C-alpha cells in the first residue's frame, strides 16, 4: 500500500450486489460540500469509474448491429454476455481509464479521489476474479467499501428502481428477475473476505476493506441515518488504510 500523505482516499472501490446502494452513496457524497465531505468521509473532489456505462454501450451497439443485419459482438439476443472473459475486459477497461487520468505526467490535485464501482456475482467469477484483473496502480492506492445486503434485498430494490424509460440510467437501470437469479443470487464475498476482517488477501498484497451494512436500506432513506453510518464505516476504513 502506498503511504498516504493526504486527508482523502486515493481510490475507493465500492462494490456490492446490484441495487444495494452504491450509486445512492455516490449521489449522497456528491451532495455534500467538499470541505465537509473530506473531513467526515475522507473523500475530497472525486471522479467515478463505473463499469455499467461501458457494459450498457455493448448492449446498445449490439442492438444497432442486429437491426443492421450484422452479428452481435458482445451479447446474445436474450441479454447475456457471449463470452465470460468480457467481465474481465470491463475491469481492464477501468484500469485503462484510471491510467489515462493519472499517467503521462498528469497528477490529481491534492485530496482528489477516484471511486470505482462495480458488482460481481459468483456465476461469472465473483470478486476474487475481478480483483485479480485490477491493476497494481489501483490496488496499491485502494481501500474497499463493501455494501452488504441479502440477495432478497438486492432483488427488491432492483425491481423498485427500474425505470423502463431510462434503462441506461445509473440510478434507474435494472435487471429482469431471471437474470438477477442467474448472475447475482450467489456471491463469493464471504469466502473472499473471510481470511481477514480488515484486509482482502490477494496473491501479493493486502487491500484494506470495511463493510457497510445496508439490509435496512438507509441509502434510500438518506439523511442523518445514512450520514452517521457512512461516517462510522469510512472512519474505520480510513484507520485501516493508514495503519
């Protein structure tokens, strides 16, 4: 881990089942004035890297190709990836986008953070496989916040948030129940995080993490309950990251 000399996380990896509250937490953080956000949540000005817009572009392009009478490149007509390795490609696209923003002599301003957001189910390799594809540049600067909800709660919120008029929206997209069941019913988070209560043990490094409990859905309620819980959880993660 890179020694931290700032008052904000360099990289915060925000992971969970679909609709668990990731985008709601990001929206909440955006609503807070920078000085207060840095002091209470250790997040300064920040940029977000989310694999959903990348994934959604593939579906849009494949639909266009199908209407042109051409073969689909990434997805099947019933909405699944044609190749399992495309999940790995999404992670490596995140690596590329992060490198483009931080390399070539360019540097983030002091206390600038990057929030990386994605979901993974055991069916397509889980979090263990995803983290194996994250770059050293990211992992050496990262802390992980996992939002913990049951599959049933993820399914409930996925149904509730879906807006058929805005399927491309980060806050309003959703999956059909059958795809939720296939892709996200099973999660490897517990087995992945089990060896250590504070660090994810990867092949050649340890990445600090904390768990944000959200079965009671404070991310939808918002306000002070979300503020207090997020502050406590990120403070605990900050202490581990600086340990």
